[in-house]
C-alpha cells in the first residue's frame, strides 16, 4: 500500500502514481466506490452476446445498458470492439504478449524510481501516449476535447486523428499550453488539403506528424458492415474537414453548402482521405519535406510498420520514427502479431530510428514487455476509449491514472528504477506459438 507520508515521495521526479491505488481503496470510508473495474476489457475485444449473463459485468454489456450505445444512431459497442475478419490478428496480438514473462528482481531500492522518459525532445511522465482514434464523439459528447485535456493533465503525449470529431484548433486548446501533442495524418488525395491540415496542426501546437499507412480503406469488419455502422455516412464525425477552409472550398466547388447538406459533406470528407486509393513510398519525400518546411524541421513518423523491410526503407528515407502497429488487428486479418513484428524490427534497425509501439496493450506489464523488446515508447487506445464511453472525461482519467499506477507499482515491486531498466534481459520468452490462449469457437 502506498503511504502518502512516505518521505521518498518528495525525492521522486515523477508523481507517486501508486497513491491512486490507495485513493480507490479508501473510497468506502467516504461513502464512495471506484468508478469501474479497469480490468474488464474482454480479451477478444468482441462484444459479449446479449444473452450471456456470465459476462454481464463486461464493459460492452455496461455500454449496451446505457443511453450511449446508439448515440446518433451509431452502435458504438460494435465500433469500439470491431476487428478485421475473424479477429485472428487481434487474438495474435494478445497471444504474443502472453509468451513473454517478466523476471522480477528482489531487494532493489526502488523508493525513488522514475517513470519519466523523453520523446522527440518532450519530457513526459511515462513512456505511454494516447494513440490516435477517430470519431470520439460517438463514445461521449465531449469527444477528443476531454481526452486531450486529460493527456495534458497527466503530461502524456496526445495524438489527434484526422478522423477526429473535434476541430484541430479546439483540441489543441483543450490539451493545454506546452503539452506534447502529435497529429496523425490520413493523407488526402488533394495536396492543397493536405497542406492545409498540416498548417492547422502546426499552428495549433501539434509538433510531430504521424502518417498512418495501413488504412487506405477500412478492413472488413463483420459487425460494422452488418449493422451499416459508419458514422461518416450518417453525417457525423467529419469536424476536421468541416472546419477546414480548403475542404469547404471543395464542397462549394461541388455545388453544395457543407453546413446544410452535412451527410454529403461528411461522406465527401471521409471518401477523400480513405476508401481504396493508396499512396506509395514515392510520395513520402514530398510529404516529409512539406512537414519539415511548415514545422521548422520537427519529426516525421510513419505508423503501421510491420516488416523489417519497411522499417529499413524508413531509415533509408530519413524518417524520424516509426510506430510498429497492426492497427490493433482492425485492418488485416491473419497478420503477424504486432509484438512479434516489434521484436524483429528492433533487432534489425535498433537505434537508427526512434521505435514506438501500439496494438493489443491492456496493462502495465504489456507496456514493460514492449519496451523490453525494443520500443522506446508505447501508445494505448482501446483502454481510454472504453473509459470515455463509460464516464467521459472522468472515465478517461480513471483508466489512464490506473495504468500509470499499475506501471509505478510494477516497477516498485519488480525491482526496476527506471524505464531504461527494461531490456530483453528482463524477459523469459518462449517460442512463438499461437495456442497460448483459448482459441475462439468458430
């Protein structure tokens, strides 16, 4: 139990995140209860059957009992949990974490342990960031603004998606002055629009550009297709486009007012950045050059890297960083587990490029394993989306403070004083196998 009078707290360079555990244990004494159980994200991340009473405590069942499930006629329970195809890539992501085991150290003085790290010249409170996720307002009316606000409070990097449902400028203000924030680009097939988005992002304090390369079109997600679950075709979630002067000009050139025919505008927006038109490596030098020009040389990152060959291409092109990610299993079914990809990529490119990771992270031990296998930073997504869905801003804060407390406590009891202590030597890793978790019944 964390003691708030512990004299070492004053000597630590980061907050005593572990005190959040005590805070929740103490709540009954003040007539309160913890907000919700942060462990209850299903391992498969598929919606539980409505008639399965044994899983009634799961988060998506909680969502199905709330008024938020069909906000704006969008079944958010499906969108929050959907994966590509049969969800085999998502399952592989979790299995990959399971085959690595942390080796604790004993009798190490961890009283002054430090969770901080540095990412692209930003000192942050932990090696954990908010992954870019679109259309946050389908989960809660506060949308991206609430998430960015919490990220700023916790001094963790926030990444805004091009598919976000809140204007860039608004999100920047909510994130707060001086907070590290990155902009994730789905690159339009309209260079003028691309440059407008990059300029708006830079002017709003987003100083790292992350290009996502695995989503020229959405993967086949059975539940979403079966329920026609697509917010943009309902006239919802295109706020980055509707607030962009170049995009509004394009709508006017097509002969309609985007403020009047919102469904048409929203559909045009998403069709201009996704839906089957792929870019190639030949476009990367131009985009990188434009971002460097606009930002004065700030970092350019590519997200979605899964092969050593592609990682090497990024190094050769002078890309500043990569995010090893399979989009949490939402794009290519039957693909390599992202953690397995990380292990091979880190071994190949090592310190020649800044390596980040996302996909499948559910707790602090997953963060530690990714860092030990070569990532320098880890992004999480579904965790905070779940919190946003349940309790808005308070839910995001609860999930992320819980994750930070989990990391702080793990370091304290497993004998790690710094995130620099996480290397492959702290892991006992089994051979690659895909029978480590129960397979789905098909």
